[in-house]
């Protein structure tokens, strides 16, 4: 029998707005470095950070659940002007959060 992958939990939120701003800036930097800087990256990062902030304010600490929320809500976003998709954004958010926690996202 295979053991389930354990959840990775973020510490309880102290300042969700500040965390959201950190994520928005970190994600925008990642988007701009991954391909080329584009103005659409600002909007993508802002929207993903809004979803993240709202989820954290609602008490969500599970990284996996945050990723699912971002994928779900970003499906309504029009990515036609971007190289990215809702899945790439959610995975990038996950990697950024894990790195911030000192966890290597490649080995988890």
C-alpha cells in the first residue's frame, strides 16, 4: 500500500495583505524572468495574489488547497496574451511558497 503524500502547511497568517503583496511581487518577478517581461504579468500576479490573500483570510494553510483554489479561480482569466496558464501560475505559487519556507520544491 502506498502512503499518501503529507500536506505541507503554512504557518497561520499574521498579515494576509503583506503576504499577498510579497506573493504578487515574487510571482511577477518569476513570470518576468521565466520568459520576457510583459505587462500582462502584472495582472496575472495581482489576480493570483488576490486569490491567495482571500484564501489565507478564510483560514486556508494547506499549500495543496491553495494551489487548487488558484487553478480553479484563474480558469476564468483570459491567458491568450500570455505564455502561461492557470496551472503554470498555481505551480509557480507553490514553488515560491515552498522556497519561502526553506523547502526545495524539486524534492518534495
